[in-house]
C-alpha cells in the first residue's frame, strides 16, 4: 500500500524558513507527479507546488520566488523549501502523489498533513 510520510512542519516567525519533506513508500510508478497543497482555516485546499518526475514544475502565484520544490526520484521523496514565510502561509500542508496507470485512470495519494504556523 502506498503511504506518504510528511515531516518538517512547525512554528516559525514571519520571514523565517522551513523545509518540508515527504517520503512515499510502496509500489509507485516511476513516472509521476509529487507536490504540496495547503489548506488554511475557512479556505479551500489549494495547490502550492508540484514537480513531475521529469522535472516540470508548477507553483502557485502566491509562493513563486519564495518556495522551491525539489525531489529525489530514486527515493520517491519530495521537498518544499519555504523561505520568507508570511502569516498567510499558515495552513496544513499536504503531500500529494499521483500517476496514471491507465488512460484516464488516476492513482492519487495524500499525506496526513503537517501544520505550518507563521507568526507575525
């Protein structure tokens, strides 16, 4: 069974940095997309950043220039380096893994979430 183990969340001051890590285990197709989403209280879950195994990235406009997503394909691990953190970055951050085993059939997995709190 595929599982995602997240770590790195915590409490930081505005302007600080934090690095999230997510390690996927189980039977995982090598061609996939891993990424991070977040959900703040009263808001819908939103994309933060994604990184395909081939190297393509996608960032939310709100984090461009501040966050950097990276991954270790061999270890099925994705990272999110968060710099210049703002109070509005406060949210539960979820790791995401997805691939398409068949045409129009998607396998998707989520981590349990890790709390990131940025104080002002």
